[in-house]
C-alpha cells in the first residue's frame, strides 16, 4: 500500500458511499459474505473488518449479528468519516494493517477486497492470524485471475490479482486451515474480459464502472442472483472475477 493518498481522493469514498447500496457488485458480494458467515461460521461475538471503507459490508454484518461487537479499521480517514455515520455504535480506528499488533482478540475477521492493494500481503495475513482467537475465522475476498489484469486494476490501485493456489498457499503459511473457497462473478467473466479489451480503458475515469444505467444494473444483479443460487446448492466454480476464502486458525500444525 502506498502511503501517498492521491490514488484515493476524498471524492472516491463519497462516490462509494452513494453507490454501494444500489450497485449490483456490492450487493452481490454482501449477499455472499453474509451467507458464508451464517452457514459456515454461525454465531459470532466479536467481529473486525480490515479496510472497512465506508462501512457498507460492516453495516450488513451488524444487521445480521445485532448482539455482536463490530469493529472496523481503515487506512484512509476519509472512509471512516462515512463508516462512522453509517454505524454510530461500532468501533472504528484508522490503522495500517501491516503494523497491526492485536493478539487473540477477535473470533472473526474479514478483509474484503483489501489485501490485493498491499505489497506485504503475507505480513498482513500473519497479523490477522495473530489477532484471531483460537478457532477464529478469517474471511477474504480478492480479485482473481492474472489474465484479467487491466487498466481497471491500475485505476483501483491493485498490486495483484490472485490465483486460487497463490491465495491458498499464502493463507496456509499464515497458520490457517482452509474451510471453504469459491470463485464468484463467474457467469460474468466473458463480459468482464471483453470490457477490459475495449480501446480507451486506460484513459477511463476512476469509478467509471459505477456509471451504468438502472436497467443494466438490474440485469447484472439478476445474473448474480442466479449465480448465488448455484453456490448455495454446493457448486464451487474455479473461474470467476473474484475469489472468496474462509479459513480457521489452527490449533496445531498441519491441515486436519
């Protein structure tokens, strides 16, 4: 992560805060995150989101787990301004995840499209593992497939797109057991690839992906709802624009 704040101007967080609640991508990702948490983690008491941005995901988690203590950290204070407004009863802190020092504090931690922005992603994963209580869970989403790399990733200040094997190996080296992994945004991969080949992508405005019509937005969300139905019946595709991974803190060495 670059300490230079210019790639994330205040207007970017303002755009996010306005767009997330209606945009097909954020709504679909929230739907999947909450389903995995409820179906594979169950009850939680103390949840932390790293890189919480404007608090959109955390707001959904607080709604589903009203008795849990929810906390969020964010590198950029501009994001926290919106997050505090969304969730006045949550705990927030401006924090660089590379310097995080918490020990066995949380029973669940989430980092949703965060670690791909950070050069030292393995250091962050190690820090998050240390911050988990025994049997605690880490839930990640990241962009997938190096062959989907484009100017859109550069505009988003990504350092990398992950392969499935790369993410699994890094999470296991941090001392976590993989509980569940799946690709998502699978049905839209051909459309993603074509969109990234269009001329002029490098000159496109930041956050231009939000400039879509209501009709297109509804259509894309319908496709994602169809995909969600496939995930719920146990299909775990290996191809998709993104990866979701759930892991558990190991008690002893080795994968059980």
